[in-house]
């Protein structure tokens, strides 16, 4: 990170807090995903969903990690978000394809199903609240280019969803360690 950006980040405590939480999500996701895959913590069908969601997330990141970011990365982030949420329903409730198809691509309905049947984590309520900010599923056919700020928001929401799912199946959660007040040497 460039020094001027670091200095600006440290000057704004709320932005710094948000940055640290996002960093924690990325770290927990990476290590937790690896744990889940290596330790076979999910049944094969749920693991397949998780791996496919991971592919969509990585595709979205790859599309923006270039000199000319592709705004359609928001569509991959939206699809990854949906698959991550449906992973919870498959892993915890053994939902089958007909039941998942009834939910369709409506992320608010999917979040409702997750909250009702699979996971009461407070992050699911946040995801549900923010889901309407993601591009509509139909935008993959004829949607306009998406503002890069909205692409960033879509990726952030996708990362939060991904990490929320990972934390359901692993013991990875470094958030409590981020804001612990350490005693000073003079204490």
C-alpha cells in the first residue's frame, strides 16, 4: 500500500476499522477455505458448491485486478454471493436442486431461507439488507456497465458472504483479536 494511502487510512479511525475488518475477512477466508478442503469438513455436494463459489469470487477479483478493470466483475461477485449462501443450505439442511430452484436467484429470499433453516449469524441480515445493491441476475444478458464504485461494493459484499460461510465450518475468526487493548509497558 502506498505511504500516502496508509497515512490517510490511519487518520480516519472508522475507515481504518473497516479496512481491518475486511482484511480479517480475507485472512479468515483464505485459511478457512484451505482447512475445509484439506480436512474434508463438508460432504462432497456442499464442497462442490463451495469450490464453485470460490471460482466465481476469484474470477471477479481477476477481472478487477488489471490496469483496465472490467465492471462486469460485479456479476461474478453477485453469482458467487448466491452460491456461497446456497452452500449453507446444502451443507446444513441438505437442500436439493428442486428446493434451491424454488428460491431462484432472489438473494433476499435466499437469505431468508438461510436465516430460517441454516444460520442465524448477524452477517446474514446485513447481506440480506445489502443484496438489492448487487446487479440483477438479468444484467448478465443486457445490463449496462456498472460503476466501478458499485463493483467494489459488490466484491466487498461477496467477500463478507464468503467469509461468513467459511466461519460456519471452520474455527477461523481473528476479528476478536483486532481491537484488543494491550497493556502498555508503563502499566
